C-alpha cells in the first residue's frame, strides 16, 4: 500500500468550530487518519496532519479545500502569517511505499479538481511546480491575498496553473505541492521590542541570505513576542539541533536570549533522538536506550492482544467507542475476504467487477474504522483535559463548561462516523451474501451481525456524549442520524441473517 501524508495549512486559528468542521470533513473520507491538529490564534492559522492511501488522498484533499471554502472568509482574516487562501497550502509528502512522483501526480490531480469543481485558482509549487519560479512557496505567495487579487488577471506571470483567472471571493487561491518532509520550528527571543533583531536573526540563518542550507526563516511578532519562524525543508541537510544552535548563537551575538521554542505539527522520532543525543553528547543512538520504543517493537507482532489488554485496564480509554470501531473494521475485513473468495472463480465471473468494488471499498472502510478507534480514544482524552480546567471562579467555570461542550461535540462526531461506516459495511455484507461465494455465506452473516452491532454500540456513544452536553439539543441532529443509521443497519443484518438461515436449512 502507498501511504501519503498531507499537511494543509488553513487561514483560521481562532474559530475552533470552523477548524473542527474542516477536520471532520477530512476524517469522514474512508481510509483517512487525522493525526494532529495545531491552531495558532496569533498567526490565525491551523495545520492539520493526515495520512491516507494514495487511492483516497485526492478525495480527502479536495474535501479539505472545500470545507475551508465553506467555513473561512479570507476578506475578514487577520494574522501575521503570509497567506493567499482559506486553504492556503496543501503539500503532499511520500510515506510508506510512495514516491515523490506519486505526490507530484497527486498534486496535479487535486489542483485540477479544485480549479474545476470549486472554482478556486491553484498554483503548483515545490516538486510539483510547472515553472521554476514557482518552486519556492514564498514566491508563489508574494504580496499575499491582497496583492494577488489584482495581479492574477493583470500579470501573466501570476496566472494560475488551474482554475479561473480571478480569486475566489472568500477563499482566495491555494498552493498545492509535493515536497520532502518539512519541520516547522519557531524560536522566541523575548518580547515584541526585539522584533527588528528577530528579523535580523531570520535573515542570518535562512538559506536565501547565505545562511543554513534548506532553511526558510522570517522574523514575526507573535502574541507580543519576537519570533524567528523557520521551515526546515530538508532535515538531512540542516537538522533541528543545528537550526536551534544557529538561532541561539545569533541571538547571543545581539545581546538576546532564547526564551522558548516550539515545533508545529509532527516530526520523525529521529529528530527528538538527535536532539537528546547531541545535548547529552552520547556516542550511540539514544533510541537504543528508550524503554517504550523497545517494548513497542517487542509487542508489534501482537497488536490485537495489545489492544485487548489496553481495553481491559482500569484506564477509561480505549473504551466502548474504540471497541465498536474495531468491530466494524473486523466486519469490513470479513466482507473483503468473502469478495476475495468470489473473485477469479469461473462460477462467479458475472459478478467479478462488483466483487472488486466491494473488496476495494471494504479495504478503505476497514482502514477508516481502525483510524476511528484511535480518534475515539483521543476525543475522550480531550474531554478529560477540559474537565481538569480551573472552575473556581465564574469566568473560569464558564470557560471550562464551553471547553467541555466543545470536546463532547467533537467526541460525538467520532462514533457517528463509526455508525456511518459500519452501516455501509452491512450493505457490503448483503451484496456478498446474495452474490458472493456461497461457501462463505456464514462469514457474510458474521460480518453483517458484527457491523450492525458496531453501529448500535457507536450510537450509544453518540447519545451519551450528547446527553452530557450542557444543552443536549445542540447535539440532537447527531443522535437522530445515529439512530436512523442503526435502524437501517439492523434491518440489513436481519435480511442477511435470513439468507444465511435459508442456506443452512437447505443443508440440514
């Protein structure tokens, strides 16, 4: 399987309802795993990291841009970070089994669809660029949304690769590209009085000014602090440790001290290990001494046993929601198996194309449900974090209640996605029970019962999360949809059961 990472940047970091809506739209695509969400109110920007098989990544990326278009109005956007669009940047990065060529092809497919389907102009950048002048993202975004609004139609050099010769009125444009892994790293050097010095430091360390190779840097004022904002576009050429050391050196040369730093998004574990090894002056790889890493390696062959063991602990997550998702994933796997047993059998030649579609859809649904098992645990953890917020004063209590409601609504969406996916699995089960390999009819029956149960169980979680809201009516549409899906899944499973019983009765 070819896995692709996508790390889109959205021009919204203050309205979390908009950010959550975008995240949910991405996560709703079967086979997609949302790994991380970072929002910065000062930059007014959010970064959502997700991975997916190459076959579904285009749908997920287009869904992300569509959601940003629907929820972000760039004409009302304020923030210090350069931007040209609501979905500002959509980069694809090759992971397991994938190549840069796969990402380039994907960027061009998504660019064409965004231009045609959404009416948003698209600029291809980095490895996907069609023009040398567009390899550098900074050149694509030069002047930002406000400048591009005029230049797109008047300057031939700024005509988009796809889409209309005018910006979308609220969503602007979008840069879509293919690139190697990038680390977004910010270093703070005191309060806003140091902003000019921060810009000097950024100029000193960035490659374009003769600084570190594969480093882009800006000096920005963020939340009344002076920030050196860096993108390390090739960590094999300039590591995180090297970048930090360079900024620290330049800061000291100007009479400043580094106050703190932050990593935006996810980084490979080797980055953290390198930093630790360097600071401790170790001669060998610190990874060889990390207990959890060794335990994980030892237990990787028994992931199901590990999951069951995790459920059995007194820790409340993973809990029923994750178990429901795994049950749905197992049902999808069984449907896939029956479809596979039907293919390449002369007796079933007439339904071969249909079985291939079932098999491929079952694969994606199984992956999606597995990712939802992890998301369910994460969602509950976010609710627990909200519960721990201070509530001794009226203002703090109100903030805590709002945070808990937001976390509960987000948590309700996850099992609702489980309901949606599991109900679809029951429909696949009905297809394979009717027209699939009759020798596997009982497997179809087991899959249908399991998927129906997964749907019912997930609906329980939707209902309890909504019930716990300060105003349960806010989640009433979620409950209604979950119950409707459950009713459909149960009826489908009953039809499959009747088919199974008919076969078993004949055998007797």
